[in-house]
């Protein structure tokens, strides 16, 4: 009986320590923030394994020859918001979220609308990359698919709900999607930053 009591006390003490042990593990595994420099229309990270892990694990940015990672403005701001990245200007001043947004809007007038779409897609678990070579804003991959493993499924055009689109512009976007064998998606952002998606398909009479 005494041995059983001792064993029970030991088990109880271990159970009481579990939250502390888990907290210590979380602290140890907490990812270190990556430092980067704002360079006009892109952001360049430091040359570290943590920076390269961004690409290897989640396909953020692209790896340069010197081992640094080049990120788009949308990717960078998203990582700043997620506390994964610290961005500095050329004077070595750290940029706040608001500072970054101001600089990004100067470099890209429609940045806010595009960023709302980028953020929403990433939060939904999809990988989203720029699609300038396709003549679109972004390309989106199916969940679980990384660039290089398979082709993107959609090309996406973010627009504000108050903007207008001519039939000529609409037809041009359809032609881009059709020629690249991807689905066309319009991402409409309202003033509350909510995003609604409309998929457009070709129909032959």
C-alpha cells in the first residue's frame, strides 16, 4: 500500500508539471524573427536558415544565389503581421505595420486591395504567388500543393467593390486564364476588407 501511495503522488506531481513542461517546449521552439531590408518593390531577408525555411516550408519568396530570400511586398507585410519578420529601411530603422503599408502604397497604388486578398487566401491555407508573367495579379495553388510540384489552379484579379471593369478588360482577363489553362477568379474587396470570390468560366454555345 505505501508503494502505491508513493506512485500515485509521483504521477500527480508529474501531471501538475505538464503545463509548465509544455510551456517550456513552446518557448524553446518559438521561431526567431527574421530580419529584412525594404528595397523599393521587394524585401530582401538576411542570409539565415530561418529565412530559407520560409521558402522550403511554405514557399514564401524565392531563394537568391547568395542564400538570401527575396519576398514580395504582400508576403513581407503578411509575415510582419504574423510576427515572423522584422523589416528595416535603408537607414536601419525598423518599420511598423503602418510604416510598411505607407511605403508599399507608394510603390504599388492598389496595394491595400491586393494585400487583403493575399492575406485572406493565405489564412485559408492556400499558397498564393504573384502572376505578372501570366498577366494577372496572383496565382493560387490547391491546398497541399507547392509551386514546382504542380501548376497553379487559379489566376486571381483583386478589385475593390467600387471599381469598374469594362467588357474589354473582362474579356482580356478571361483570355489570360484560358491561354494559361487556369481558372479565372475575381476577388472583390469591400470597405470592411471582406473578400468575395467569383469564379468565371468559358462557355461555348
